[in-house]
C-alpha cells in the first residue's frame, strides 16, 4: 500500500524480446547501461533506482512460508497463490535476467485541516499511484528499448506476485525495517515501489544496506493495534491498513477504539520512524490532493454520500474500498 507492508495488489507486457542481444551489447558498449537507466529513472521523477539479478529468492522463502502458515495474511489469499512465481521472477518474464527497482516519493506538503476529521493515509491523497507509476515505468522501458537494446519486460506496481521490498533491498535501495517497510537511509520510507523485470543482462548493484533499526522500537510501541507482533513480523489481520482496505467483511470488534481515527490506511509506524525525518516533499503533480478533500470537516465525512465519494475519489486509491467500505470504516470509528 501504500504504505509498504505485506498488503500488496497483471500488468501488460511491453515490447518484444530479441534474445542474446543483451550479451552483444555488454561486450561492445563501454557505457554502463545500468547507469543510463538510473539517470533516466531520476529524470522521470523516480526518487531512486537500483538493479539486481533475477533469481530465486532463497533467503526470503522461509520467512514468507512461515508468515503464511501462521495465517497472518488474513483474507489476502492472493499472497498464498503462485508462490513459485512470487519467489522466482524468471517465471513471470521468460528469460528474465534483471530486476530494475524504483522508488517514487509521495510525502506530501499538505495536511488535513480539521484535526477531528477521520484520517486518510498520505499515500491516498492524490491520483492512484498504480496509474502514475505504470506510466513512468512504461516510459523507462521505452527508453531502454530505444536507447539500450530491444527487450521483453513487464512492469509491476502491486500488480502480480512480486516481493517488492525484497527486490528493492537486493538492489541496495534500503533495508526492511522492524515495521516491515523498506527504509532508505537517504529518503525514509514514504515512497512507492515498482519494478521492471527484464530479459537484459544488466550490471547489478552490489550495494547492501545494513539494518539501521538498532535498538529502536518506536514503530512497535506506537502501533495502536499491536500489529507488529515481533520485530520484522507484521500480523496483517491486526493492521489498520488491512482492516480498512483489504478486509471485505466486518472489522474485527476486538480492535474497537484502537484505530486512532484512521479511516483508510495508516501511517503511524512510519510517522514515528526517525528515518522519516529525512522525508522530503514530493514534486509529483498527480499526487497533489484536491483542496476540497483536505478541508473536509468531520461532519462532511460522517454525512458523505455516494456522489461526493465519486467526486473526491474518482482517480484515487480510495476507490479500492468502495463507497460501502468507506461508510463501514466511518461507522466503526463512530460506534
């Protein structure tokens, strides 16, 4: 989600493959194609970009299987599907050689004006990030195909069985923190993660970002529902983001009174993270919120009807919960 936790959401294939062309490129072109790709990614507005080799995620296998065995994924049954593909990108893109991971900042300048109003997660202020990131990844892929080598690739933004944070960490973009978010030592954690899985053999980043969480437990201590059941382990069933977005039934009554007025998603574990003191305001126009949305009063939320919902969230990630889901969340906060 936005926020970066186990809650994860098939995108089209861009281009066509010319197998072995990448090998010829690597032998004859002295310019490092990975650096060209990273420069283009930043030109497109991505906050950071890293490259790793496409291979089986052996180190992540047991952690994922244990998390699923403990049923911490709740109703997110898709997390237990296609485990072979989730752990091996070569099953998603034929002859995949590299994974290009990108980060896109969404940290906002704006705040909701009414302190009593139900709280919306920062990632949902503007246009649905799936559209924004896919457009940018499509541009990045066209650059690669036209300027580096013909290739076959797919772009992923919460859209297939891909372990986004694992690949970003392998590309040297950060470490996975105790709250299970990817944390960048330069940028914090208020960003979206996307990938191009591609059949080009690109120079991979050998950078490994060590775990900087140390003895800090602020995220664990601050979580009002105790969803971080142990360092680096999130029980999604207790997570406010899961309950307000992914859960399609009634909200767990045991969590009553613990939502801290969160109506869609939650940023608490990120808000308290010291590394997010490094967060900088994004420069993506599509993520700028509607003035009317940010100035909704508590009474406006409580009285919201479907036409207003459609007006405010027409292009928003909030559409995922639908009008009925948002009203359920509001009732849960008010009961």
